[in-house]
C-alpha cells in the first residue's frame, strides 16, 4: 500500500476512520475481484480518494457489502464499498495503471527489481498485464487510461532532460490526477463539478509528487537515483512552500464543490493532506540503507502489517496496535505533540497539550 493520505485515529475520529476503511477495503477487494489476488498489491491510499469523491457527489444511497474477516482488520468483518460501484472501479483501474507505470519507470531507470534484465522480467510482465487490464476495465466506465500512461512516459522524458524547474517535472502527475478527479463528476452525474475537481486533482497531484520526492531524497541521493528536488536544485524550504500553497488552493477548490456529503472529503483532502505535508517536512529521518526499506515493506505486507523493522517508530508497540488500517503517525502525541511542527505546540490539532514556553 502506498500514498500520502493515511488518517490517524488520534485526530480523525471513529466516523472518519470507519468510512475511510470502508473505501480502502472496498478498493482492495475490487482489485481482487476484478483483477486477481496479485492486483491487491496495487492498493493505493490516495487512489481511494476517487471512490470517496464519486460517492460524495452521488445522489443515490451508499452501496455497501459485508466483507469477510481480514488480518488487516484484526480478523473482523466490515461493511465495505461494493466492487460493483463505479467509484471503486475507477479507483481500482487508476491504481493499477499508476502501479504499472511506477514499475515501468523503475525499469527505465534500471532501478530495483524491475530494472534487472532477467529477475525483473516477471515484474515487468505483471506491469504489462495490469496496464492492459486497467485500459480494458476503464473503458467500461468511460475513462481513458491513456492520460495516465502518457503521464508516465512524459515523466520519463522530462527526467531525462536536465535544467527544468520543479513544476515542469510535477506536471505529468498533476495532469493524470486531474483527469481522474474530474471523471468522478462524470460518474456521479454532477458535471458542474468537473472543472473544480480538475483543479483539485492538479493541486493534489503536485503535493503527492513533491512529498514523495522529499521523503525519498536522502535514499535517492545515496543510491544515485533521480530525485526531482536534487535534479532541479530545489531546496526543501521551497518545496514546502509549493506544497503549502497547493494545499491552500486545494482547500478552496474542495469548498467550491457541490457535494452530498462533505465531511469525509474535507477530512481527507483538506485536513489529512495538510498533515501529510507537515509529516513529510518535519519527520525527515534518514531512511534505512538501499534495499532494506523495500524488503521490510514487502515483509510487512505479507505479515498483515504486524511486523515492524528495527528502524520503525512502532517497533516496540503491542502487536494489537499495529494494524495497517489504524496505524497512527502521531503515536507520541503525549510527548508534547511530536506530530506537529508548530513552534509552541499550543495550536497543534492532533492533541490537546499546551507546551507554550
């Protein structure tokens, strides 16, 4: 699972966590039901925003089904979004297409498993299968995945041309996310939201791209990989300014949307996006050595999120607290608001302490 939107139970509340989980599990099961078990590896925290946006705009009732016990939910059943819902299907095909694009990008860079001539061949075949499946199933809901695949190709071309400003490198991601966001208005039959959603998607795509670059900066430099900040000479401070400006614009765009249900959309696209930005720029701890993060991530997936490597802040927490669907990014809130970046902590929005000097 990947993405920047990971709500924390400490500040999001039970209602938001339950609704978010319904869409996340719905996306995972939609990938399984329509594309096979392997496709569940493409589950994308950010992709489920498409499912949430479609439902929030739709006039009909929310469609749920009961999912069986799952290790990621502590072996509990849950009411989740049905795989028949068009919003979940859009989230699934977008997640597949983007995951396939990431694999192709790594292959083009000669990076990781995908970049290895022989051992990477199965992974590249999976990427081709996912890309083909995404294109086929997207057509059934009127979405053209070409905008997603072309974005990946443009990204590779831009990265190969030095001397470009950062916002030129983020443009393909912005265009891809904008198209997917706008299509939720088509599915929900609220055409008046299309352009506002396109703007919201463009800004969210910018934030996601830059946050990913910031989080990977040290590891990319250590491994000699391309990183947008290093390639464009953009400082971390400037990257943060761009993210905060985009987050402000995203909030304004969300406010202008015609929504049947606003709370979850605002909680994720506005509040959690701002927290993701803060998290990226205040928790910049040097990641583990080359390859260890990927291996630990795979092992975490296989063991249903119960494993924590030695560099994880959650390593010493009880296993019962280590479910992937309730993992908290500010588990140390009692230690004077470690989850926020304010200078005094008095205006921190994830806990109630007042650490004013």
